[in-house]
C-alpha cells in the first residue's frame, strides 16, 4: 500500500518535471483555459507512459519545490470530465494529501494517471486546441505531435522504484492515527475504525444527534494508510455509517431563501474494503434542488448583480445589503439550479471581489462552486 505523502516527497526529490510527472501551483478546471491545459497534460502524460502510472502534483512552487498547498478539491466526477473530452481516456484520480505544516483546509493535490495502453487524443475542440490533437511529453513540456505517434515504454522501472520507496509501514500508520486524534483534531469528536485488519479510517467533527442519527459539521475524514484526505468541509453536514466491510458518508447542503432553510442530501459515497488489500470508492449524486417561483428568483438575481456592481465600484453597502451579501453564493446557486444559467458566470466574477471583502462569504462561495462542479460532471 502506497503512502501518498511519501510518494509526493519522492516525486519532488527525484528531479525536476519530466515525462512521468508534472507539478503545478494550482489548476482551474472551472475555466475553459484551465480545463483545456489540464486535459492537455493528462493526455500527454498518458501517451508518454503507456505501461506505468504518471502523476501531476498540485500545490507546489515551480522554482524551488516549496509546498504551499491548495484548497481541498472534491474529485468525484473528474473521471467524467476526462471521458467527455479524451479518446481512449486514461483512468484518473485526484487525491488530497495532508501535510503537517499546511494550514487547515489546505492540502497537496495528487493526480494519478493510468493509461489504457492506446493513443489518447482530444475528442473535441476546447479553447485553442482542436479535436483529434495528440500530445506527448518532451522533457517537462506537453507538446502536440502530428506524426510518428508511437507509444513507448521508457519510464516503468524508474516509476516502480519511486512507488516502492513510498510503501507504507506500521510506524507511519500509528503516527498518523495519533497525530489525527491527539493533535490536529483534539478539539473535535474524533474516532477511528480498522477495516479488514489493514485499513485505518479516522474522522473528526462537531457531532449532534437528531432522532438517533449522528451528524457532523467541520468534518475531516482521512484514510491514514495512504495519507489521503477523503473529505473536508467547514460548512456542510455529514452523516457517517460503517460496518466491517464499508464506510459510508452522506453529505447534506443547507439551502433556502431567507429564514426558510432546509438540508438537502448532495452525495452518498461508499468505500468498500476487500480482503485482498484493495478498496473501491463509489459515489452517487442524490441532489434534488429546491424549486422556487421564477419571479421571486428574478428579483433576487438582479439584487445580487447590483451588490456585485457596488463591490466592484468600492461603493459602501448599507446594513440590509450586507445581510443579503452573506446569502449571495447560496442564492446564486439556487438561481442557477432553477434555470438562471448566467448565475454561474456571476459566481466566477464574485470570486475575487468576495475574497477581498469577506473571507467567510468567500469560503461559502467556494463551497457553492464545489457543488456546481459535482452537479455538472455527474
């Protein structure tokens, strides 16, 4: 079993970017340009490594390999994005790797790419790249290739050595459990469960019980063996259930207009552990958003737009407008889910304005964009 934190360290220590791994300060697949560049690198790494895994490490400075981290990224539908845009798409996963020195909520992103052993290409046009384009890695650069397109196995041995050096052991697992329970989350309800005598899952949060069912907020869940953060949210409510073979979470989001708020199930995720030392994670989107009168939403949508114009113009908000601004991310989300397509563009425009104006509202905005990403790629 590979300890992903060790794997990241070994990749960064091996040498600079090359034909089996890339590093990024951040990625932005919410924008067309960022999505296109990400798909280009995935395609190039898959074609340059037909027989072994290849990797993208996210949250690292390019010049000096300093680990700065990125926000927790919920990857549950990223395979659907790759399938939609690539021919012979590789198997892909995005894992959130905690590092002790990073602030709460910050992780290193690790993208693992496993080629199908066939030439991967763009399925359709995106940004400045055309459908049918094929990319390969030339050193540390992903380049298009129009001729002599042949897959060559050149990295299998070196990648296998790096992965072997990142194997987990009992000491690392025990240290991880003690650190999670006694240090990082000593102020929260914390628990752990061992599955199949091999896998250790730790979780923490503020727990409350409703009708006998436990719900958690400020939730952090990690698979300690691999040093992978499975879930993190400072806002949403989560229910947790488990037996000897599986660990199940259901995430709920709070939505509503004004004082009429409700909790809506967003996604159910099940981790099934096997006796042979493997596990599978499956996700099922449960979201059925609330419906509202279109005239009411039209009024709220226009009011939100007016608030953004004031923020952009550095115009002071009155008390009532400040109260409305707190709910702006959620009401834009409700508007989008009820047919106001422009609401997503307004959310992207609001990102830099809210980041500067109020960090709490900005955090709520990021949660809303995470929900939209789940819904879009389901």
